C-alpha cells in the first residue's frame, strides 16, 4: 500500500486536531480513535519494510516488485530522517535499512543486466 504525501498530511492533521480537542476538554474516546488510526499507518510502514525484506531474500520477486520495494524503503528512510515518522521500529536501526537498500539495489542491477542480456540475445 502506498500512502501519498497528502494522506500523511491528512493523518497528521487528524492526530493534531484530536490532541487539541482533548486538550480543550474533549473526551478520551476521540483521542483513542486517532491513536488507532495512527497505529494503522505505522503498521503499513512495518508491512512495507517486511515486504521489502522478503523481496530482497526471494528469487521470485520480479524486477518491478524489487523497484517498488526499493522506493518504499527509501521513502520510509526519508520519513525517519525528516522526523515525519518518530518512535517507530522502522526507524530504530539505520544499519539494517541501509543493508536492505544495498540488497535491493544489487537485485535491481542484476535484474537490469539480465534484461539487457535478454534484449541482446533471445532468452
């Protein structure tokens, strides 16, 4: 699942509004609802990272799937670095993410070389 910038912005505004509502005398149920929504968003990030790890370790992941996984990991790393995602397990270990990026890049390069070879010769 890909979440757009506007989706993230909407989510952040929803959380901010819920916190402000609670601060101004709102009830805890509304804050709990926004917290659950934020948790679902964080679960998406974890799911994308796990999917990317599975793709990197798989021989059956296509070149397009590998590229998509690479883009997802890069997007998540960017969000971690910029502070958009805070306190999530996906941001805890930069070394693991860097290794995953390296594996995905290597897999993309190998897939691209195979396509070039197949293009020049009949596979």
